[in-house]
């Protein structure tokens, strides 16, 4: 096995003969190394690929000489080649024929089963770049004189590209074709899905189109299968927080709610819980809108309001399926909340989400929906309010001073990320969760049934170690996990 290092990706690209694709190199485990005096030297991991290497060299009119390298090194180099070739080059943008009248493009699409190759390269490049930069969403936003492409990374949107107005129609049409949407329909919202592979990496993309003043706005949510579903251990809870949650989910019946704004990780937490609970002896059924991940051993129902399959109607049918555990994607109205609570009172464990700012506000929200306080009191096991906060990049972390609310809490020293290549100059890399857990104990049950105000519920909860999101955020700043600015952006000062 040779100890020499492989050449740079840019050097290898120049050696690949015309007509030989990267897919061929990847499947055979072959990489050209150099050419000299009519001989092409190639890297192989296995001599069984030598015949294929000879064919590749012959396309360049050369004979072949082989060197053995580790398969992992060869595949790593090939992945780098994919990264370079999938990048969005200016010549790709220049070679797209700009179309200002979408109806003209629609006629071309209907008459032809091919799509202009530069458009394919552009859209593929946008997707590949987003995955490389750890984006969770791609926004393609049309304005009067341009089209802006933005990536959401670690919960924050970043401008990435500004395309000319003439690129809007080809790009929009290409994405809609990939997602099996109706490209002739431009005046109603549409939803679709795209499944793509990046080498060995599988990514599912949820596509939403929305008509706006200047054309259709496209948002693509990336669901990277390589990251997989998180377990309870992966959620980033502190040990005592996880133990409290595990004690709740092991209860045979009752209701557990997760609250927070969109994008705060509620669904991820629910999936982690369901994975922990799923086993052959338990019947778990979910009602979701949409289903984001396939859960082995769990019956998942997709809401379809056009067909009359709503959260409430699905729940009525689910109860006839003899479930032990029910997960409701969101409690949106009285019917859904009422059926969920009744289910928790009749021997089922019910998991769901609500959109409220903190944990205790969920009780007020349920009573505002029309649920009687005594039903809330009798069914509720606990509420978790959560937020996702960006973590300081470990590669450019440095100490900084504090001010304002942090000084009031005795925090005089904090940290921030200076910004480097590894964190895309943001100063942050990845996110972690803050979990405000409100457990409904016997004393709190009585207070809820008596319609006690949130301040009283908070006072009682503090006896069991309850901490607010702000207190958890301040603790994270003091521990050097995040910055004061990020904590206040996500949690606020109240």
C-alpha cells in the first residue's frame, strides 16, 4: 500500500478524459493521478478494477499504469471532485437563456421532455451548496428586479445569490418539475417533494410554492437522512432534564405537550421520544402535517384536509385502532385538543405540540380553546417549552465582556466566535436546545383545576426546580456555550 498522497482535486479534474463521468470513477473506485509519455497513472483500491482503468486511459489515447491506494482516500477525493463540479459557476448563469414570460417557458416544457442543461446545473448547484453549508431551508424569493437565493443555517437566513429576473422562470419551472408540481398553475400554493442523492448521501426535500406580487416564491426544506433521527441522548438535554422527561414518557397515560415557535425543534423532540417508546408490544399511531421522517414500527397518518382527513377526524378513527400511544402533530383547535385530552383520560399516552411562548402559557391556551380547567388538570403530565440556540464556533472562540441583563444576573464574562472559514464567518457552528420543563405535580394539579394565574403556577413549580428559558439561557452564556446576543435573540429578556 503506497504512502504517497493523492493529487489535488483541481489537478485530477484536468486529467479525466472527455466522456468519462464522476459516477463511473466513483462506482469503479478509480482516480487518474498523472500522465507522462503516453501513460496514464491511476489510483485503484483493488486490482479487479484494472480493466476498467485501462478503458478510461484508452479514451485519452493512453496506456494504463496502476497504483494502489486506500479506498477511503480515493472516495474522499471523488467527493471533492463532485463538490467542485456541482458548484455554481458564473458560466452556468450566463449560459441559461433568460425567459421573462413564464407562459413561453411552459409551452416549451409541454412540447419537450428535456430541460435546458444549465438550468439543471444551477438548481443542482444551489441544492448541493446548501447541503455543504448545513442549511435546513432554501428560499428562492422573487422581487421586482431580481431573484434572491437565501439559505437558513442554524436557524438564521443568509443571502447567498442574487440572480437576474430572467432566471426566475427557468429556475422556478425546474424546481416545480422536480417536485411533480403543476408548472402551468401559478396562482395557487402548491406542495411537493423531491428525493435526491449526493453520492451515498440521501436528502429528502419538501417544496412549497406561494404566489406573490412578483412571481412564485419557493421554499425548500431539506431533510438530510445522513443526520438521521435524533435519540433522547442526542437532544442535548442536561442529565437531570433528560431523566425528568424519561420519567414522564414512561407513564402509561396522560398528556405531554411541547411548545415553542416554528423551527424550535418540537417535532425533533417528539420523534426522539417515539423512537425511545417504539417496541413490538406497543401500538403507536401519529397524525402529522406533514410526515417529516419515516419511523420504523410506528403507524403514521398524513393529514389531508382537501379529502376531509383533518387532525380531529383522524383522531376519531385512530381511537378505533387500539393505540397505546398517540402523537398529534399540533393541537390547532378545540376539537383536536378535546379528543386528545379525552384520549389521555381513557388510558392513552398523548404527545402533542402547541404554539406558545413558554410552558405555563400552554395551560392558558388550552382553556382559551374552551377546555375546562379540571380536564386540563386531570390529563396533563408535563409541558416542555424549548428553543434552539446557536453554539459558539469552537475554532474561533474568544472571551468578551457582558452588559445589561447578564450583569444584573452576576455574569461578568462571556464568549463569542470571531468568525472563521469553518463557521462560514458567522461565529457559530451548530445548535443546542434549551428546555423549560414544567411538571404537573399534585399541588399544581389542584391550582390548575382552580384556574390559578400563571404567576401562582410558576411559584409552585419552582419548588420542584423549575427554571425559565431566560434562566437556562443565562446559564448557557455563563458556561460559554452561546453568546449573550444569541441568547437574547432567541429567548428575549422576559
